[in-house]
C-alpha cells in the first residue's frame, strides 16, 4: 500500500497535508506538480479535475484519490487514528476548525500577492 502526495513544497495548502503525513508516521511518496502547466496535463487531471494541489492517491486494494486539503486531513485521521490529532472536546474541535477555516478563507487569500501557490 502506498500513499502519494501530489504537491509543491511552497504550497501552503499542500504543506498542511505533508505535515500530517509526517506527524502520523506514515510512509508516503512525494510527487511535485509544477503549477506552470503540469496541473492541466491529462495524467494529473485524472487525479484532480480541478487542477490544483494537494491531491492524495491512496494506492490500496481500491485506488482512491482525495482532493481538497481539509478533506485529505479528515481521510488520514479516520484511516490512521493513531496518534489522535482530531480533538473530540467541543471547544478544542471548534478552535481547530476555526484555525483551519480562517487560514483557508481569510489568511491565504490575503497573501496571494506573494504567489505562494505557484
Ligand atoms: N481548496 C483547495 C485549494 C488548493 C489550491 O488552491 N492549491 C493551489 C496551490 S497552494 C493550486 O494548486 N493552484 C494552482 C491552480 O489552481 O491552478 C485545498 O485546500 O486543497
């Protein structure tokens, strides 16, 4: 069984998945997708028709492609529950989700001029 993360080291959306793979102690392969055009190639379009990174391919018995960084985090959490990283206390869970959603919806768009996603 192999997990493959399609990413770029500079991409903040990819990094949150990369960090989780490391923190979970999982074996995985990294494949860089150069956003100068590789995201539109047929091979990657089959993995993510929305042409962005990160994308995780779980090459198990049934190959499963997961896109959207927050969905990938949830997938990894449920599939690999140890160590526990999704907090169950209502306030802790709310804070975790708030940090995630504020990062994605408020902070990341504010740094778009830095071209972190290219
Ligand atoms: N909501 C998506 C956003 C993914 C995203 O926008 N990724 C950027 C890199 S940080 C990207 O691939 N941009 C290239 C493109 O959209 O063509 C997620 O959280 O995974």
